[in-house]
């Protein structure tokens, strides 16, 4: 019998194992990938280090900040953020700032944008409960079309009128055209919403460095980590989980392992459909309505020294599917083994049936290189090597009814005394890694009797989130 099993060695799973180990409770962590860190793992590709997207270490939680510092022994870079919107071959500050935006747009487009804003201010045409309406009421229709619609629909592939205003609130955190103007004019005189942190911490060789260290600490406290193993089924008696079915991917073997207590950071709908016997029909139906967007990143090594100074660019140009470009040596010079080369991560947001998701890796690399060319970045003749990383179920889609469906699932799961879900996909929440770490820590503390934390309440305050 395994006393405590944890599904997933991402931030939530490792933090849970580490907290338990600190209290003398060994656990077994089962992870389907071959290394720790989940979405925050770093891939070493021939001496070049690739983050999955880019992971800023930035948190409002004192506890997480001190955990990062303690585990990294203070050895992190303080990076000055530069990330802009690339639109019609122009670079716009992000989040939008008044003078830069209108300076770039030019007098006639600026006039049209301001007229559209004033019209929307007067008539409030937007439905404030949707993403589209919320933004139009605060920026006007024209600025919405240029700076919010294209990119948001690239990420979510859902019309903005069908996306909940919760997402707009999290993205803007109080920003509007009026606030941007006040910020530009009165700067520090008033306490205006903080939409962007100018700097963040980053391990020299990417976030995976932190998670490898945290894993080591958990190991020294008695935790065990098993990789290339996949949880396929969870047997229960209606009140308690009894055992799990583990698929050993290397040996193509499956084992039924009795467990006493199970923490899970696997995606919530998958957890629901892994339960044996299956939950009632209404719970399954609710789980099937919780949908995610997949994410893939085409990583390239280019024989070019300097491309652009940003850590990442948002690509708003509607003629390409490309959503964001990471430039890893601008995160940390140690991410490249040769400073004369540049490594890029070209990010795409996809559905399961999307032609991009189904495309083979070689074709994807060529496709991505062509898209770089299309937006004016010469890459074809400088390409040295490339590879693709695919991440399924990464962006929880905040559809208009997601909270209702989540409520059905939460109510159902509350009957299990020894099954706790945590983490980003596990809670179906658009969490950053600090939130995911906290959910793992709190889940472990609840088990240890060190407090009564509401895991579902982590990251429900309006904080600034980016996609
Ligand atoms: C492109 C991108 C950029 C981001 N940027 C930032 C940022 O700048 N700063 C920040 O703080 N956060 C950022 N995040 C968010 C951060 O990556 C997540 O919040 C964090 O990784 C969530 O941790 P987790 O443990 O909940 O989930 P994951 O990291 O997804 O870990 C879950 C683990 O469980 C494993 N697993 C799942 N199902 C099974 C199964 N059945 N059997 C075995 N193992 C299983 C998975 O393989 C995975 O390793 C970003 C995310 C993305 C996608």
C-alpha cells in the first residue's frame, strides 16, 4: 500500500511532496514526462536551454518569494522586462501606454480611435459581462479591434463575445484608456492600477533549475519520484480512493497500486473521466464542458547574434497564426552556449483538431520559419536546428458557463475524503506557477493538520495575468 501518492511533478506536485517531506511524510510522485517541472521544466537541447514559453518568477506571496530565494540560494537574475506588441511592423508598449500607442498609430488613426472611445464612453454599447463588451466600454471599439480582438482570438479561438469578462478583468486589472492617460500625465501622484511589473526574477538556466533543486530537497526528505509513468485509472468506493492504475511507459506495463491518500495535479476533466466507477452523468457532462486550449512551441536555433531586445513579443498581425515569440538569451545570457546565436520559441495556441496540432514536427518548423519571414524577421537562411514541444490542455477556457460546471465537479469531489486536486489544470484555473506552488503547499498542510486552507480560493483575487 502506498501511503501518499501525488500525480504530477509540476510545481503543484513537487511543492506538495516537498512540504510533506519537510514534516517527515514520504510520498510517491508519479510523472508522465521524463523530468521534473511540468510546464516549468527546462529543456537542454545540445547545450541550448529552452523554457516552455517563458516563465517569470514574480509573485505577490512572501512565502513563495522566500521559497524561490531559499531554494536558489539567492542565485537568480533580476531581469528588466521588455515585451512589446508587434503590429504592422511597429512595436507598441505592452500594456498599452497612452503616448506610445497614439504616437505609433499616427494622427488620423489616433483621431479615429479617440472618437470611437468617446462614442463608447457615451453610449456604453458593450455587454460588460463579456470580454468584448468589457474592453469596448473601456477602450472603444477601434482600439479593441487593433489590440485585443486578434490576439485574444488567436489564444482562445473563441469569439470575444463568448468569453467571460472575468478574463478581461484579470488581464486589465483596472486599466482603461482613461487610466492609461492618467498614468501618462500624473504618473506617481495617484495609486493607479499596477498592470505590469517592470522586473522579475529568473534562474540563470531557466525555471527547471528551481524545480530540480526542489525535487532534490523533497528526495532528501524521503519523497520518491517515478518518471515516464502515467496514471490511467482511479478506483474508488464512492467515498474513498482505493487504488490507481499506473502505466509504465518505458516497459509498456500496467500496475494496479493500492493507495491510502491521493493528491492530483492532472487536468480536472481527465481526473473525472479516470474515476472507476465513473461519476454520475451530470458530472461527466460538466467535465466535458470544461475545455482547454493546447499550446505548442517551435524552438529554433538561429545563426544570428541580435534580433530584437525584448524577452518576448506579442504578434498581433492577423495574417499569421504565431501568437508570441520568446527570445531566450534576453531572459538570461546563460540560456545559449554561444552568444553569437539566438534561440527563439515561437508560440502557437491550438485546438485538438487544429491542423497545426496535427502537423508533423519538420513541417511545423518550416511553417514557423515562413511565418517569421512573413512578419519581416529573416530566419530561413540562418536556421541551424529546431524542435517542437507540444503541451495539451494548457489554457482553461473561461466560457460563460464554466463556473457552473466547475461547481458541479467541486460538489461531487467533496465526497472523497482521500482525494485532493490541486494545480492549474487540476483546479481549472488560469494560475501562474506561484499559485500552483501554493495550492500544492496548502494541500499538503491540510493533510498534515497544519491549517484549513481553501485550495479553490488560491488566485481568486483580481491579479494581473498574461497569455
Ligand atoms: C506559455 C506559458 C507561459 C507561462 N508563463 C508563466 C510565467 O511567466 N510565470 C509563471 O509563474 N507561470 C507561468 N505559466 C504558468 C505555469 O506554467 C503554470 O502555472 C504551472 O506550470 C502549473 O503547475 P502545475 O503543477 O499545476 O501544472 P503542470 O506544470 O502542468 O504540471 C502537471 C504535471 O502533471 C503531469 N501529469 C498530468 N497528468 C498526468 C497523469 N495522468 N499521470 C502522470 N502525470 C501526469 C504532467 O505531465 C505535468 O508534469 C506559464 C504557462 C504557459 C503555458
